[in-house]
């Protein structure tokens, strides 16, 4: 007789159904797991055996075979412990034979029979709900699973004994409730930054339209400080975005206590980050920093210090909003639609842009060219807003704090974003949320400049040598500037400002 229990295997953030087949047959005592298990799955044998003994049950002294079907799909992770143990418990009569029908099961076992949290409970619950099944999961992940749907049946247990009692009707477990993480710590405020008005303006534009931003300036000018305050002006996640972000966090095992958060992700990996850490993959497929930054911000501080090969791996995700990671025998795709914010010094000495400063390593332009050559042209081309952040003078620091704080800026950002959401919804493109995501064809409809604007574009396209991508990126920024103004049409001033943000990097490149 073969017992069947449903569980899942993760491919990207999708949960694919896996059938755990448990057979207890006459023969010499043995316990084998087949169906492309990785090391963690093979080790399930020892955990399952000990957990059953600790729960007062013994493995039958017979030949036990566990097959994880489909057999050609690789199985990774420790969440197969619980479905295997429950299959065995049905086989030995510890829980009623039909109890597990209509449930997807995942969880890791401790040697004492306790059930430990695992990654990926949210996508598993969403997958189970789509198949009209309930979910049996660790107690620590119950609140996370409850987000899948208000109707899905969830059994979130602490131990094998609790599950057995639940199905025997001795002690029925109540359904967990979805929870949002309460944020008590206040966010850093833009009011802390003195001077730097144009940098703050660029930060506001980037936040309003989801544009990529590069800040170049002397050490101690406040670049890292500015970036750290970006989350305080971004609008909270919409329910759909919240679910997307949480699915990725869930697969990465980064949801603590089952509580989701509605703050936009802000990821700031160190410049020693490897390609696998940034784009995902590695021994076990995991989303990388760029996927964890989905719908939020990826901040790369000291941009030229990143390995050039690692930086260039961002080019494709920046273009299409997802990243494909090749594994030994298959590929997985993770969403990666993020806002890239980068900061750097103009040269290795750091002060090349300061008036009257002479670089120690030779001519200033040679020094900046050497340093900036680490960033490829195509990557630079993808950065819409490039600004210079000059050093603040002591007299700036002595000024009283600015009257405008993050709350005021956040309100303007929110209204500009509302205009964008409405616009794309009216065009029947609800999947586009910001101007930065608008494809070129849509852009031609929504960001058509007025006559004066067109003339400016024509004059400047030649001298600035705008690439096709550059041209569209300028239009996107100009559209955001018009939205911040509440203007219907993109005007000459909007375009002029958008072009000025592009000019900086180009000037540097030409100097190099
Ligand atoms: N505009 C400013 N207003 C107030 N304090 C500032 C400002 N700029 C810099 N500071 C002070 O200087 C410190 C360093 O700033 P920050 O780390 O942001 O510099 P940075 O531009 O990132 O430098 P680096 O290029 O060396 O990374 C801040 O912690 C803050 O105390
Ligand atoms: Mg810094």
C-alpha cells in the first residue's frame, strides 16, 4: 500500500506540486529516499526517524521507500521532512488514512519531533490555494501562509503530536491570522541633510518615477546619507506589490515570525558582493540582492569598487525586470524590477571635482577617467539621473535644519505616483506602475512633448549623441517631471531638466 502526500518544490518563486509516495513493504529493515533528493533531503531520513521516536512512534522494522515524484525534478531543502513523516504516520495508523487528502504539506523536523520554520511557505500556500488544497505548515509560518487567501484551510503546528491530535479531533488547532510587521523605529529623515538641494530634488524625481540615480561627489558630501533617506520618501507597497515582494522574501527565507512588511525593500550589498549574491543562484537556488530589492531600491555604494563583471550582470535585469539563473540542469527566473541608486567618488583620490584640487596621481581628468573606466558605457547609459554632489561647506552646516522634511517630499512623490498609476490603468496596462517601466511604444503616446520641447530635443539629440535608449530614458524622466508639476503635457523645461541629468555622465566620458 502506498501513501501519498502532496508537497512542493520551488522553481524561482513558483511552487511546483510534488507527490511524496511512501511505501512500507515486507523485507529487511531499510529506509530509502529516491527522486533526485539533494543532501538536505537525503538527511531527512535521520530527522524523521528520530522525530517519530521522540513522538512515541517507532518506524516499522520493514522496508520503507519514499519516492518524490516527478522523479526528474531536483528536490532541494529541508521542507520534505514533514510530508515524509506524515506519510509514515498514516502508514502506521497514527493519523486517520484520509486526513492528509486535500492538503499540501511542508516543514522541517527537529530530532525532538518539533516542526521548524522553512522558506517558501507563502508561495506554497498560494500554489495550494490554486489547487483548492489546504496547507499543513510549521506554526512559525502560519501567519505568512494565511496571506494566500482568507478561505484556505491552514494547520500550523508546533510538533508532530499536535498534528496527530488535530486530526484525531483531540485538540483542534485554530487558523492563524495574517499579520503586518509593526514598524516602531522611525525612518531617517531628509531634514538631517543640510544644503544639497539639487541632490534632494534628484532623489525626489527618482522616487517619483522609479528612475535609476547615480550620485558622484567628494568623500563626506553626504551621498550615503542621502541614499539612506530614500525609503522615507517612497510610498508604501500596494497590496499586489506586497505579495510579490513577500513571495521573494519567503523563498529566500527572510520573513521573520510570518510577518510581512509594507515598507519598500532597500538593499545595500557591500561592494565585495559576488555575482551569485547579487543576481541569485549558487549551490542552492536563492534569489539574489537584485530580486530582494524587487519593487524597491538597490543601493550600490562605491560603485566602481564592485567587480566590473558583477556590475555588468545587472544590465539585463535592468532592461527587462527579471533575472535568469542557470543551474546544473535547468534555469530559474526571479523577478528583479528595482530602482538602482549608486554612489561614487569621481576619482580614486576622491576630490577631482573640487575647484582648485590637483589629483595626486596626475592630471585630474586622467585620474577620473581611470577610476570611472570600471563602469561600462552600457551600464552608465541605463542610469537616467546622474548628479554631482558637491562637498558641503562649513557655513552650510551651521545653517538651521531645512524646513522641509521627508513627509512633505513623500506627499509630492505619492501624488506623482498616483497620476502614473491612473494613467497606465486608463491605458489598460495595470502591470506598469511607474514612468520608468513604460515601454517605448507607450511612451510615444503618454510623453509626447509640445512644439518647443520637440525643437529642443531635435537640437540637442545631435550634440549629445543620445542613443535610442538614452532618448527614451530622457522622455521618461521628463514625463515624471511633468507629473511632479501636475502638467498634462511634457514641456520644454521638463525636457531641459531631464537632459541636464543625462549630460553629466556624458561630459565625463568625453573628457576621458
Ligand atoms: N549635507 C550634510 N548635512 C549634514 N551632515 C552631513 C552632510 N554631508 C555629510 N554630512 C556628515 O558627514 C558624514 C558622512 O557623510 P556620507 O557618509 O553620506 O558621505 P559620502 O558622500 O557617502 O562619502 P564617501 O564618498 O566617503 O562614501 C555623515 O554621517 C554626516 O555626519
Ligand atoms: Mg558613502
